[in-house]
């Protein structure tokens, strides 16, 4: 499984909105500038987030976007499932019940079910607020292992 640019950028955009939520509505151009993401690309992500009622939008001079709920209400898993269409490591787990003709005799199915469970539990255990808190305590120059 690989998270697409759409999923990664949606997460960064929502994290940016969470970090600047005290400023009211945030213009898309400001998010694009801070996150170094094309405004046009963000415009393509907005409809998916609007449809799921994750964002509130305001038009006009002071218009922009803000989170519809507090940052601790959104999990990374929820955001990625929305933008990626799912997080299943294999196709046969994308629908329930499993419609694979080999399902009852597949000796690898428990591996994929376990991996799916771990992925979803991990990502559902992290909120935007958790990421903000982590970022606040992180060395700005630190970048991975």
C-alpha cells in the first residue's frame, strides 16, 4: 500500500488549518504557500473534504476554509480513507463481505487481514491534534531517522 500525493496533501492541508484555526477562515493561497503545494492541486482536494463535511467554507473578501470540528475529532485514518478510497493492503479486503472466490481456501488471507487491522488501528489512533502536539515538541531541523 502506498499513500498517494492526494492523501498526503489533504493531511498537510488539514493540519495547516488546524494549526491556524484561531485565525478564522484561511485562504487556500496561504495554505498553498505555507505547505509548498500548488493551489490548483488543493482546489482538487477541497470537494472531497467538503462532501464529507470536514471543512467549512466562506466566500468573499475574508473567505477561505476552516475545520468544521476541533482537530482532535479527525483521525489520520479517516482522512486517508476518504482521500485514498480505502486503506486495504489487498483488493479482496476492500469489500465486506469478502467476495473473493478463493476466500475460504486462501492461506494468506489472515496475513492481509492482520495487516489491515494494524494499519487501520494505528492510523485511527492518531488525530490532527496529536500531530500538532508532536510538531510543537519537535526539533524543527529533525527530519526522520
